């Protein structure tokens, strides 16, 4: 059976379904092809379920610390099955919401595996999508004017290190754990590794981090990385940097044992489980790219221009499958830009320097723009302002005073170059920084904006004033 569409989207994750909604708004007859569940990795195996677990871990930690607020509690316990049930309820609720949005937008959803065909009897150009239906029925042939590839990514492993799903796991399998391990070895100190380390430590798990680079969170500002390391170690997390895991030394016997080369010295580590969090690989194989002129890089990421067109001008690609910033909000934004271009509009291009990034550990971290190191490397003469949460009344009320807000500005023009935060609720506070960056605000303008008292946002205003040494409470 063949069906004609203005747009067929391969992949129903955050980027794909948001693009479909925008396409529907613009009057395009649209279909989504999704082999799994609408919402993709973010909703089912990433952003949402992991944050639900992090919230439960936060509540458990706060309950144990309730005495400092004058609240006496009995010895709290973790019922991890109930934690998982709550997580799944949240995921199911949001999944139903996405399904409702597809119906509202009159977007056809094909549950199956989509592959792009080359020129054929269906179309003189590459782009017909053959859908191998999950229900075993005959393949559907979708003939679109345009195709949008939004197939996302999957967790990477290390060469020679096998993921068995029980003792050696990625975040996908970890999200399905029915009980907490007593100890865990986390390979990788990037965003995913740090979030899991924080969460599991708050649940009472003994956590060890093995990071190949010279610091955890190597893409963050060095001061943020340093503060995060200090506070995670304060939780009891063991952190080892400049450390290379040796996969061929791994043995499994009711737990894992493996050797790690750290500064030329071999050390042996043991734990109940190993979580491998060393990045993600694009889902670009077996989707029919070889039937097209679409180009990929050495990592398998699809190459696009600034409106997300591939080498085949009627085939677009967005999200993790094109590399870049592998974030759900980036995929959504890319999807909107691509669809608006398909519809003949002139969308504003995305500038990655204006994209906020968030780490939902305890403490949280968030940033936008250049780090201090990057600004200096790019030749800027800089000035910085910094404000500790220790000086912020609302942080004292919350009982969370660790961390700071740091602002980096161009000394010659006063333009904002970067804003970096670590501390309580900074993943919410970063939105103010995002607006300031997009509007090309100066620290003076941020400082002149009246921040209500008492709020955590006062730290941003004080850090902005501190750029010119005008802070009040620092």
C-alpha cells in the first residue's frame, strides 16, 4: 500500500514529534514512522525517567537531613520498586500526552521500522520510505515530498567491553533496575555519569567514578568542574581522573572486577555493577542512507547545512543523529527550523553558543556560552564576576549554600560571553541567562534588572554586578 505525504519523519522522539506538530501547524500532511514508542529516548530511556529517579533520590536525601530544619523523622528507607513505579507513571502520562498531540495534529503514526529507498517505481528520486510494520503486516510505502531523519542515538561502549545488561550496563539497562546495588563503578565522568553518580550516592550506593580525562565534566568551565568534584566527594563518591579502564581485564563473578591504568599505575576495582557512560552513537545504520547521496562523518553522524538539509536537498536530519549538541531541546529546535524551511519560511538559524546545557545532579550545574578557558583561547580579553550562594538568603533558607554563579564578559565591549552555575535549582535559573545571551545583554543590564528578594535568582544579579566589582553582598 502506498500513501503520499508532504513530510515523513523517521523517528518519533522529542525532535521528531515536535517537528511533526510544527509541520501540522504549517498545513503539511505529515506522518511519523517510529519502531518503538513515541517520545523516544528522552521520554522513555533518558531525560524524563532519569530525572524522576533523581527527584526520588533528592527526597530521600532531604528526608535524612530533615533534622537541620527542625523536623524529626524515623529512619527513612528506600522502596526502589515504588521509586520505579512512580518513574513509570510519569513516563506513561507524558506518553499518553504525546499520543494525544499526534491525534490533535492529525499526524499519521506508523509503528514500524522505516528505511529510505533509492529511485524506484514509486519516485524518480531517493526518499520513498518503506515501513516494516511491527504487527507483521505488509510493508507500507510512504511517498513524501520531504523526509526528516530524527532517529536519535544509542549508548556507546568501549572497544572490547561487552554490555551484558546485568553486571555491565548502560543507562538504558540501569533505568530498569529492580533493586539498588550496594556498589557501582561508573565509567565516564561526563553529564550522564555524573547524574547517575549523584543519584545513586543519594540512594546510599557506594559509587566510584573512572574518568579518562584529567577532570570530570571536561566540557564545563573548570571552576564548575572543580566545585562539582568537591561536592560529589563530600557525598562519599570516589573519583579517579586520568584513568583508563582496561576492558580485557574485566572478570564477572556475582559482580565486576577490572583493572584501571591511572598515571601508568595499574589499580584493581571491584563493584556489584559497572555503568558505562562514555557517550552516544548516532542511529544512522540500516535506515537506507546507502540508497542516497547523504554524507556522514567518521562517527556516522549525518552531515547537514544550517537548516538541516542533507546532500539530498529534500531529505533533512536533526537531533543526535547529526551529532553536535546531543540535547532534547536542541533536537526540538532543529526540527522546527527544518520544518519551517520545508514550508518555505525563513527560520532564524540556531546559534549553538546560545544553547543552555543542564546537569541535573545534586548539586545541579548549568551553563551557556563560552567557558573562561574557551574565551581566552579565542582571543578575548575578559572580565569575570562570581557570586557564591552562601551570600544568598534563599539558599540559606533552602539549606543549600554550596556553589556559585559565574559570569564572563568581553572586557572591551562588555558583551556577555558565558554564564556558568553550580548549585541549587540552577537548571531553572539558567533560563534568565539564556534570554540575556540571546538579547546580547551586558552584565550592567542584568545587574540593573531588579531581582526579587529573597530568591536564588539574586545570585545572577550579584554576579553580574561583580563583573565590575559593584556587587552588594559579596
